[in-house]
C-alpha cells in the first residue's frame, strides 16, 4: 500500500463474503496452540491504489488520517553495502547488510537461543528475553557491552517464552505466556524469589508472546495477541493491551481490536504509548497493512470485524463506527515486532527521538516481505516519513534468509542493539561519522 491519505484510497469491496474459516490459520506454523473461538469469514480482495515514487513521504500524520507506507514507498536508495563485522573467535559467516553511509554493524553476541526483546538495567547491563525459556544477562564493562562469542549462563531458565522484560521500582518484570512475574533485582544481578503479579493469562491458541512496559503514569501495560487469525474472542484480554498497577492489581482493558500487539514503547517527552500490530492474514499480498500506532485508553482498532487503515468491514454489514485509524500503516504481512525511540547521542541529531521498528519478515506473502529495520522520522513530535534503515537479511527475492531481526534497544553509548531470533545473534549498529 502506498504513501497516501485514507481519503484518497481507492476501495473496491464486493458484497459477497467468503465462507472460509480461518480460525485454524492464526499464526506462523509451529507457533499455535489449540483454539476454539468463533471464526469470521474473509471478504474478497480489495483493489490497491498505485504506489507513489520510492522513498516518498507524506505530511506529518497524527490522530487523523494514517500515514500508509508499503515497502516500495519506504525503499531507501541511499543505503550502501556494509560488511557485517565479526570479532575474532566468533563462528559467524560473512554477510552484507545495507545501511545509510557512515554506519557500521557488528556481531555483539552469538549462540543465543531465540533472543527477542531486551532491557538495560540501571547499571547498564543488558538483559535479553527469549522464546526458548531463557533470560540472559550481559554485564557492562567500561560503559558498554563487550562482544561475547558464547552467551552467559542464563539468569533465568525453564520459563514459558519470556520474550519481554522491564525494570520498575527495583524489580525485574518478566512476561511469560501465562503470567507476569517480578523479582527483586540487586546491583550485581542477584534475583529475589519470583512473585507472580498477574497470573492466569490466556494460553490457548496462537500468539503466545506477551509484552510488558511501564508508562510515566507508573502503570504496567501488557500486550496480548489474538488466539486466531480472524475470530470472535471469548477472553477480552486477547487482541488487546491491558493496564495494571505494578503489583498486578487494578486490571483495566486499556485498548482493543489489535490482532497481535507485540512491541510496546513510550514516546520520549510524552505519555504516548506506541505499539506494533501484526494484522490479519489471507486477505491478499497488500492488505491489510501492519500497524505502528499510538494507542490511547478506550480505543478500538477494529479487529476482527473491520480492516485497517480505513475501517472497511471484514464482512458486509459489520459495524465499524468508532474504529480508531492507526497512526502508521506499513507493508502488509511484514510482521513488525520490536520498536524503540532513539534517545542516544551517537547518531546524527536529526535521528533524535525518531522511531526504529524491526520487521521480522513475512511467512506467507509472495514474494516474501523482507526482514529489515524501519526508521520513522518525526517532525514536531509527529511522524513525517518512513524509510528503510537496514536490510539485507533476505537473499534475492526471498529464496532464503540468514537472519530475522526482532528486538531493538538503544545502548547507553548511543549505539543500537538488535536481536535476531533466527540466527541467535545480537548486532550492534554504530555511527562512525
């Protein structure tokens, strides 16, 4: 879908709904658990408007019409081939990544088992969640993380997909599939006993990862995806972001209608919560877009009954009144996961408070949408353009991939650290001027 305003989208919808039941097709093969919600049929394909020139941008988008940018529109002709730097003693094959001029990428760590989202503790040590059950802790030395050819012994192990971590109030919070737990956290990484603050999260069906982040209001926000591709859920916490007190009390259903909200982040200098959302499958190569969006209390983003970005009924007659349009729509099926605002001082000044988004790459689109990193540039605190910042993990037209980025975090030294759950690596992207 091209850079456009919803008001000029060409939308052609046939009035005959298919009877395809998609409840069983809810996630990447191998990531689903049994589910039994009520399936909703899919509409026929939608006509897609023509794309504008590559690399184009739109006026700043806010709470009005979305900024919609597919991969062709986000393409960045300024990227240059950059050799992946592999430290001595590492067993990583040579590869080339495309980055803007002046940037370098190196392997920071190898041998991790499905690394996902990350968090720095107050002393600058790096903690890495995973879907394998482990939480890793990489100690800081002289203000940065030293390259590690072997990961440290897990800080925690045997957990249920602890993909997301957060620090708040002297505790380490860990988001597993079925619960949110916290541990007192010492300066040397010593953990106290587990305290389960949110038990009994839904575990049936697909989308088994959970994400936790704290807002400036002192509240804990938890993202939980749907159990299916398109269905009516029986648990209101599914396809939604919930809000809690830090001790797990005070549950609120904060916002909903998001098929799979994976990445959560707070925009610097604001109280705005942003999320990446993996939208529904099997609607066509270009629809609907995946989402990178501001999320406010009480907002309904339309899943499963309405498709973004323009709240088109999933089936004729669906009530789409009051559906919130996303802030940004990106390439359909590109699977945006981690996101982080750039708050460091190493990159050029115009990167300050811009948003980086990791696209994991599609699993059922033809040709495959590539794994890559996006940069959302802000002007006046509002998103103004979306362009590819790093790519090259996919070979050719999708014949193979050697990696898939997931998590992003800004290091204390201003570099950008990226996790890769396919290659089992951490990368460091730095700016050399």
